[in-house]
């Protein structure tokens, strides 16, 4: 796969070293509090001040529903890095890791959003801090002032120089680069709080919200009918049921699970104008990533693309991206529309 940078359509400044603001900056509003216009403008001013002066090239994909439609119609495939694409020296759920992946051509990053005891939204997968940081204890019992001082570990347990980022900083990074972030809500936070920060950062065109059941899909559709989401869809009747409850399928990528790939279903859903996503991720040794790569042949990944899949979530994004061309074709056909 070619790097995203040759597809440059705009130039923006991004932050890496400056993406850890002082405590209290960008804290999310409570569920009962909406940001005023003045607060939104102040947040934008702070964002501009926080951005590093280093110039980087950005990709522009335009309105996300149109972009995903284009990818589906062009027969392309979008690769999504699970937990932000961890690699040796690069921990999961870190801005630096996503930048590393972006520089190698990974446009979409699936990341996890948790909330500290004092109401700060940040990236963390687990309920506790021990596996991925130099800290310990439960996320829900720990204040941000403590979390922000912890160093992240990579998947081998090596301590890195990176810290868990606030969600707002991630949104600013995504806007600056043109990357797309899939936000996986953890039990410590709420869709309402996540959406409030997306609005405040004006990052609507860089976000896909992940839902796991019909109730969550309907909730997201009610709270933010304009935002993209993933939602499980198992039949045309099921799609109709969700649509009747307010889910706009112009803004939906149908999630098809992590086992038993079904190209016939991808085609059928695609014929109804809806994109599909499938995951080869999971427990090491059991996930389809490991099964498919066991012989070193990427043909199973190519078959997913040929079968009409629009987005692939994987624990081996760099290897898949290097082996396939359909992701390049998708960006060439659809970026900047």
C-alpha cells in the first residue's frame, strides 16, 4: 500500500508532543450541560494554540456518508486498525501510534473511549490500568491527574514515552490529518458525553460511533442523527425495524461480526445502499487474522474485498495494507470527493 501522503489535498498542523494539555483543558461537559457558542469558540482557540507548528500533509475525504458510498461503489476496501494499530514501541490507543499508522497509509483507527473518575474522556480499553500503563487500579476509581502521568506499554509490555490521550486531543489530531476514528464506548462513559466532545471539536466528519445492539443504535440515532455509526444488521427485515425506530441507513456501516464471513450478505446489503464491515481481529491464535496469515497468503483478505466488503477491522493492519491494492484504489477514487 502506498502512503496516504501522496494523496494530499490540504496541509494542516498537527500535534504530537503538544497533545497533552494541562489538567482541566478540554474536559467534557456533564450530560446535562450543552456547550455554549462561546465555549465552542474558546475550545477551537485552545485547539489551534495546542497544535504543533510541524507541517504534515492531510487527507480530505469530505462528508463521510458520501465517502463510504464511493468506496462501496468503487469496489474498494477500507482498513481499520484495531485499538489504533499497536506495534513494537507503539502502544494501543495512542495518538503517536495512530500517526505511525497514518504515515503508512492507514486511514481508519478503531479506538476505545473511557472516562476517569472526575469526568475526563480519554483512550483506554480495559476497566483497569495495569495491562496497558505503568499504573494500577480501576479506571472508574482514578482521577485524570493521575492517569495523565502514566506511561503506556506496548503489547510486549515495554514501557513507552507515550501517555493516554484525551478524546478531545484525538479528535483534533483526526481533524488535522483527515483520519477517521471509530469510537468504541466503554462502560465508564456515555454516548452523550462522547457526542458532546465531537460537537465541541467540530469533528463530525472524522468520527464513526460503534454500537453493539439495537438499543445503542437507536440511542445514537436519536442523539446524533447526522453522525456515522456501525450497527449490526442481520436481514432486510431487521434493517427495516431499525429504520422505523429512526436509524438513518445513509449513515450506517453494517457490522457483520468476526467469524463466518458471508460475501452473499455483503452483496445483498450493498445492493440496498449500505456499506458492510467485518473483523478478522480477536484473541491471538484464534482470530481470523492468524488463520488467514498462517500460510503467508493474503488471498482470504482479498476475497473479502472481492466479495463486496467495505471496511475490514484487523489486528494486522500494516501487513494487510502492504499486501492489498484495493485500499489504495478506494482512496484514489474517493478521497477529496
